[in-house]
C-alpha cells in the first residue's frame, strides 16, 4: 500500500453542550440520553480507524475548564476517566488521541480569563496543569486561541496569546511529559485576541455581557474582526517566537484566515503556512469542510473535502489535519470519505461515495452514493454545493433514496459501522422521508419541526441549554429547508 499523503489524520468530535444531538455522545449529563458505553467507544474508534484516520480528537469544553475541576469528583472526574479509557482503546487499535482546549475560557458561562490579571492567570495555569495531568497519556494536547475565548482587556493582544501558549507548554509537558503540543492559530489570527475581539467599553470578560451590550451591534460578531494587516502582525510574531517552542510541536494553520479557510477577513494564509513549515510541522484545522454546525443531517460535501486536501498538498508541506463532526453516529459516509481523502487526495469523491454505499447496502444500491448529494441543500456554515436543484428534481431523488433504502439488505455490510448498519439505514430513511415531505407542495412544517426535535434534539428536554443556545434555531432551520424553490440564477 502506498504511503498516506498526510501522516496526521484526526477525526474531531465536538460534543460541546451547544452541539448535543441524538448522534453525538453526551459527556456532561449523567442520566440524560446519549451516554456512550465503553463498547460504543471501542466500535466508534474501530470505525474511524477503518476509514483511515490516525487520531481521535476532542474538546475539553469550557464547562470542564472551571474551578470545581481542581477539587476532583463529579462530571470532571467522570470525564477524565472516560477519556483515559478512550485513550486506552485508541492505543490498542494503533490510534493516537488529542485534546484541544480554548486557552483561557472558563466555565459553562464562558468567562474569558485575562492573563494580565494575576488571579485569572493563576486559574488558567492551574486548570491547564489539572487537565494535562488528569488526561495523562493523551498523545497530543492542543492549545487553542479561542472561539469562545481570547482577551482584549488590560492590554492583551495577539502577542499575549503566543506568550501564554509558550508558558502553558511548560505546564503541559510538566504534567504529561510524553505529550506533543499543537498550537492553534484559528481566527484572523489568533481568534479572540487583541483587535480580533470586538472592543467593548467596560467589558468584564463574560460571554453574557458581550450579547447584553449594544456595542458590537447586530451587524458584526464578537470575533473574526481581524484584517490582513493585523493577521500579518500576528503571524510575524509567531514566526519570531517559534524557536522557543518544542521542535516537534505542531502548528495548526489553515490556508485562509476566515471561518471557511477562505482569503477574506485575514487574507491568504498560504505564504504564512510555508514560513511556519520551515520551522515546525503544520496541520490544518478546516472546521467546516466536511460538516457545519446547528442543523444535523446527512452531509454530502465530498467534492469540497477532496478539493481542500489537494489544495493543501499543493500549497505547503502539510503533515495533515482534522475532519470535524458533531454527528459521529450519523455522518458515516462523510467520515469514510474524509479518512480516505487524507490517505489519497487524488481519490475520486464520487467513486468513494458509491464504493461506501456498495459496501454498506449492496452493489445493486451503489447509486445511493450519487443520490445522497441531494441531502446537501441546507444553508449553513461551510455550505458550498456544486450544483443547484429544483424542488421537483429533489423530490424525485428523495423518493428514489427511500425506495432503495427500503429495499436494501445491510446484513452483508463490509465495513465495521458504528452504529450498526441497520440503525444507520433507518436513520437515513427517516431523513429521506422528511426531506421528501419538505420538497413537496405543502409540507406541514410545524409537524416536521416537532418530529426533528423528537428525533434529534430531545435531550434538551432534560438538560439545560448552553451559554450559546442553539437547539430551537436548529429545529426552526430544519423545518425551513426548501422553503423556497430557487432556480439556476439563485441557487441555495
């Protein structure tokens, strides 16, 4: 077998509180649905291994980065024990594990601790030391700038983030001597630091205050306000300071400094990627390539995944990157294609889709790999479809998907799917039927919203909303799919 194009191939599962759904593990709420058992984790890891990934990546969400964690017990100890178990299972399969954490975001209310405040600085250091030790054995520990997170109080700038990351590198390696560091540059860059964060008079560092004040206004957002000039200053400083970091440290840098790795807000990052690569190995953190946030559905962004991997291979000597999901028990096709395209960016994404469906549903249903593209009509983060559809054509596609899934026999599935192939088939059928109704002449959108809530989001009936409450917006968005029939001149 040929050597993989990228040596670092991470599957990143974001299971934060604001992204909970029926297909994501519940890590924070004992007694609520969707808690995974050890066997679930073992099967999930075996599946991403079969897809071609080399690393499982997860977020130590701000809820866990809080003062009570320092006393042990509760969800903090439970989370640490679970992730140590996951690391054991991953290592047994030949996979690495990586955690990332926002460098200074504290607690479920998302407080942006200030490194220039002595008490906040102690708390930041203590929390990083705690989690690096509690998750000892984790192969890679990622220092993430923010989103949420960052600071522009008390003179904090992009330089503050780099110096804080350098200090925390010593904290992490002291608590987990075998860990490799990954330094994130997410943002314009670095997300939330200095002028990337919207200036607010008298801001107290709280997420709540950001959205209570009228200062940012409805026309902008609290981060992603950097310019190409500001991005250049940040990257110049990082390059200047890289020699102080460990030689094997990874630097996560996308090809462009905006949320979709385009070249808008912070400009084109390719030249900076090449400069950083002269000093340290580089990875990407292209968050929305494979899957967006908010509305959970079966994604089909395979051509975009393939194009991005080829662009990265051409632009700079990337060691690899990650593929994100908030629905690891639903988007099995995406996981398969993303892993395979890390191994071989020249693979044909359409052929990969057909191959996956042939292996899961039988050769006679390989055409489902083409039909599933009809699911990718939902506007949202990372939505760049390669074609426009009329609702009449879509309705016919959904009808054929339903007929083929109803006829498919998954007993001969050749891939180690998690969940089991029949559960996966039934979930796809549910979505196909909902999309078919949404493409119809007079869908009952209120009923569809209720059905989506019960299917995908019922966990929020028994857990609190996060600081960034999204579940209702997700249900509203699902019920609004295909509300307009746009033609070739105005694609979705």
